[in-house]
């Protein structure tokens, strides 16, 4: 009995050999599952979602250093940035519904492994070709991890509340975004190996997440045969998906401006030469995003999308003014407002999709949502890089800013004029 108790406490699997009354040896298997519980699995999924935006933000302040070291043009650095969302999109196109079939756990394991290899390649890159391959692998990892971790957060949450799960996802990604920029800025400014240490720290975090995901419950997925195909959006939620896709375009395109050329804007146009200061300014995007998520998570999806369209547009207007006035405080206000807009748009869009997407297609629908977002990010970054080389960085920022402002106006009008699905939990809150 004491041995069985020890096995239960330690979680070990042992075979106890004992003799029966007739002298024969009997094997008694005493086993305790090492599988994580629901709450622990939620937090591991939260961590995987955190890694997606950390991986996005990690190289943001390194692009300028690469440009100096290898004499790269804005098109080169924008291309290295853009290869990441392009591979995210390709992964979502080909493997978007994978987690619905093979399970969240297995999909997240593959995602983290790809991210780990990509991060390690970035840390030892001898030339720009290694950067392209490393970012491509990180894009595959994020493409596989985004939809699967978002679905897992909802399914492992205590009550499967769509609004609360959307808020948790947004907070997770905000933490990853802020950590990538703040930690990256600090390590580049103050620590040795400015082009290596930032990525090595992220690699350690990914290894820890791989261990956590390994012990998550196995999700069997669907019994139907899986094949490579575009993530499918069921007919009954396509109208909702179209509206949320516009919100994704605005949110992710705003991020593309800051992540691809934000460090260069702060250094070259505004005149801030301190990498940590620039990282902190860009990180305000994520910090404000996380705070707004906590404060506004109980708002209705419609109000979230309306406020998001307004604040994102104001943020991009201030970005243009910051570049025009060469003002660091205005740049800080711009990134903060853009982060507020991102949080509101992202949370409102996810709340709508979590409420309207059927459970058996949730992974595919969420992957399609991220596909639209990352596709817009990649295209925006490439176009922005070409404009910066042709017209100059300031003119490129102006054109991009007013494009997003126009999209924000369209999103506001559509959000104000159409009905929304109401989740059970939100209906209960309104009734109270």
C-alpha cells in the first residue's frame, strides 16, 4: 500500500512484483497519468499563444542592425519581415484546419518545433539568406500555433466563455509582443551579442513550452480523413467572418508598420538612437493592448469593433504627425492608440467568431481569420518597403497611415449597421 501511495504522489509508473498464495509471480501495474489538468492545459495554451506574437516582435529592433552590418536596403529588411507573414499565410492555407483533425496538442508541438529551429537559425545567421529561412520557419510555427492555441484556450477555459477566451488570447499575444520588444531592446542596448542573445532567450522559452504541451491531454480531432486544403468557413458564419476579416486587416496592417519599419522610423525619422527607448515606445502598442483588453473585455462585440475602428484610425493619424513633426512623444501616443485599436478590433472579432463558429470547425475558422490578418501584414510590409525605397520612408508612412484610416471608416460603418451573434454568457450578463 505504501508503495502504491508513493507512486500516486510521484506520478511514476511502476510494476510491482508479488507472489500469490500459490507461489506464482504476479505483476501489478500501478500507474498515474502525467497528463496535465484542464487549468494547467489552459495556461500552457496561453503560453503558446504568447509565443506567436513574441516570435513576430523579436527581430523588430534587429532589422536596423542587420541593415548596418550587411548594408541592406529598406526593401531587403522589409523582405525579411514579409517572408514571415507570407509563410504564416501559406501554412494557414495548406494546414489551417489541421488541429481539428490531428488535435490541438500535436499541432502545437509541431508549431513550437518549427519556431525553435527558426529562432536558432536567426541567432547564428551569417548572412541574409539565413534570416529568410529562419523567419520562414518561424512563420510556419506561428501559422500552426495561432489557430490551434486560440481554440485550445477556449476549450480548456473553465466555462468556454467566448468573450473571456478572446480576452485571454489578446492578453497572451500582448504579453508576447511587449516582451519581444522590451526584452529585445534591453538586450540589444545593454547586453553582449546584440544579434544573438535576444533569440536565444526566446529559444529557451519555446523549449519550456514544448515540454508543457507534451503533457497536455490528447485531442482526438475528427474521424473524417484529413487532406491539405484551405481552412473552411461554414456558410452560416461567413457574413460574420467577412466583417471580422476587415477588422483583422486593420489590426495586423497596423502591426506591420510598427514591426517592419518602426525601429527605423524611431531612429532615422524621429531621431531616437537608444534601442531600449525605441523598443519601449513600440512595446507600448502591446502594453496598452493588454490593459485595454482587461478593461474592456465585458463590452459587446459591436462596441468593441466600433471603438477599435476609431482608435486605430486615430493612432495611424498620429503616426503620420509624429513622422512629420519629428516628435518622439507623438510617436509614443501613436503606438499606444494603435495598440488600443488592435486590442478592441481583435477582441471584438474573436468574440464574434467564437460565438458563431461551430465547434467542429473552430480551428479552421480561426486559422482562416489569422490567414487574412497575416496576409494583409505581409502584403502591407512588402508594399511599404517598396514605397520607402521609391518615395522615402516618410512618404511611405503617410500613404500607409491614410490607407488604414480609410479601412477604419469602412469597418466602423459596417459594424454599426449589421446584427451580431450574441453568446450565451454575454446575454446572461445583460440580463443581470
